[in-house]
C-alpha cells in the first residue's frame, strides 16, 4: 500500500490499472509454500518493472540525501553511498536517513553500514582499480575494432588475475565487484576465464556465479566446466534455488562443446535437480526441453505429473514443451492426448496457441516481427523460448516457404547447433 501511495504521487495513471500491475508483481514474487503474499519490502526481481517501482519508492530519500550531502550521493536499489565533510556529519546523516526510511516502513541495515574516511573510501571503493579497468576496456575496444586478435592480451590478463586473486588482492573492500567487472570484460570479448578462476568463483563467490556461468555459456560449456559445477553440488555449496535456476538458464541459452562426454555430463547435472522441489523441477524440465529427445521429455513429464497437474504456472511450462514433443511424429497424438486431459486452462491456452501456429498463418502475422529479430547479446543469437515458437511456425503449411526460408537464414546459428539440429541429445 505504501509503494502504491508513493508511486501514484509521482504519476497520473488510472488506479485500477496500477492496482492490477501491483497484483501481477506480487504474484510473481517468491513466497514460502502455502503462505499469503507478503505486503512488506521492495520488489527486487530480474524484471524491469519491479526494479523501476523500487527506485520510485526511494525517490523521496534521493531528494533528501542530495540536499544533505551536496549531491555527493549515489544509489542503486538499496545500495547507498553518500559523502560528507566530517564524521559528525556522517553520524547525523545516518540518523536522519534512518528516520526517513522509517517513514516508509524501512530501516537501515546496521550490519552493512560503515563510516569511512576519504583514504579508507578510496581503498574500499577500489578507485585506482576502476580507473585502470576504464583504460583497459577502452584499449581492448580499440584493438577489437581494428580487427586484431585479443587472445594474447587475455592470456596476460589471466596470468595477472590468478596471481592477484591467489595472493588475496580482492578480499577487501569492493574487491568482489572488481572481479565481477573483470568477468564482464571477458564476457564482452568472448574470452574464456582461466579454469582455476572459474572454479574459485563458483565455489567461493556466490555473487560471481551467474557471471561466471555466462562466460561458460558464451565460450561453450566443456567437460571441465561440467566437472566444476558437479563439484559445487557435491561439496554442498548450493544452499538455495537461485544457483540451480541460473545454471539452467545459462546451460539452455549457451553453447556447449561436443567431445563425446556431453550427454553423461548433462545427465549428471540434471541429477542435482530434485524432481520433488518446484524450482528444481522447473530447471530440469527447462534443460530437458533443449537437450532431451521427445521420449525423454515425455518420460520426465509423466514421472513428475504430481508436480504440475494442479499448478497453473507449471501447467504452462509443460504445455510449452509441445513443440519438442510433436517432433516425434509417431507419438505426437499420444502425447497430445495425455496433455490435453491433464493440463489446466493456462496450459491448454498455450498448447492451443502452438497448434494454431502450426495450422494457420494468422497467428504468425502477429508475431512475425518478433521471430525475425535476432538477439546479439545471446551466444546463439536467439532465445530458446523463441525457437520453440519458431518450430511451430516451420510446421505450418499456411506460412509461405519464402517466409520460412528467411527465418531459417536469420536463425541459422541456433538451428545448426547439434542439440537442436538432432532433436535432442539423449
């Protein structure tokens, strides 16, 4: 309610529409099983709308802080930095900031709040390191634009990175943020992280896991990466669902290197996704939707029927597997009959959408622009979700062959990838 009051004071919008938006965000937010939605805290998810609303909620704090700290102030979500002239002013600012937040039912986290001198702040925020990385990024961009290979540069960078890391250089202050920025440089230039660094980041730095997995997805998951990931599970270092979901996302959107061990590696990976848990089931199903053959996908669906049969969200996930299931021409009717008798309305709606795409050109016309666009930020230049829709379009006799040819050419990279080209691996 407080978020609603704050945001509506900034914008002119129909209240029923805004209430509906907040309802959607509340529904998307995680909550323990069988518990009602929580009406406290800020919505922080990997979605633009909730992030924007969280920022709006603290606009009042932004104005207060800028007035009190002469604009020596920066904030991202709930990460706040402000500069003042004396220790006394810092203590007063902290007190008053907490009072402002209390008026919005929020509090400062005393355990994460520090007062630093100018010298301490210079060291803590790694000003020198950030300046060096600014120059390094510009230098690498110039070389890349000139058409020269960057492999030697990254070989030297990797040697320095490992030496500094193993000496403990990044342990203090914002050292982990510097590491994350370095990983970002590797990712931008599609350079593989050193194997030892990848292992350290996955095992010891939960905040660096997703960035490191993205590096593997860009450069291609190899046996080494799969073994490192298996080690993280084996050592009991996975304590929440976030890692499993990030891993599933990166495995599905990325490249893998085929050396004859990929099937055993993927099977071992899926074994770490307990089918009795919601997020683990979702992650395993998503991985299978790319790498599993139709019979494997269907086998997992039937095995875990108790998980999705009464859940609208998971029902849509299962319905989204239809483009993969129908690749088996002999079994497609059997699979459809099974799903149509068990899916909830949300799932039926999605499977009907795919069937209409396969039968008529009208639906294709509505999503033509989306299907024809490439996503250069992804390793395979196309999302897995889009490819599933794309498969339904390719099956439609109503879509002109010339249109299909354009789509195939546009998405040649992902279509040539073996797990897609062969209809799954196992």
